[in-house]
C-alpha cells in the first residue's frame, strides 16, 4: 500500500499531517501537526458539472422558483440564483 505524501502549504512540513474530515464537495481536509494549519491539498473546483448547472438554469428560466429548482436537482436554491445572476452579469440571459 503506497502512502500519499502531503506537504503543509504554510510551513512545508511533511510529517504530522492529520486527516480531519472532508469538505462539502468531498475533498479530503488535513491539519498540520507543526503549525496547526487546516488545508485541502487538492480541492474540487466545482461540486456541480456544467450540465447540472445548465439544467438548473433551464428549469429556472422556464418559470420555476429557486426553491423548486433546489428540490428537483437536490441542491441549494442559492446555487440557481447565483448562477442566474452570474449569467445576467455577463449579459447572456
């Protein structure tokens, strides 16, 4: 079994790196035993795929509320609102 070597981004220590849980997106979190910094070495950039975003926006533009989009897609209603605001800001809606 090969062990992954993790290095602290603050103090560069490679020993005493403890697993301390996961982010909401599913990335492993670590804590440095030397400087006590919590960090995620390889964070997941997006929790939702581009297709899921497009589908949520399509449902929202078809007249559904943000709450309905959240229930249908099993996500927070704030995601749909935020994505629609980002598109409006870019002038794509």
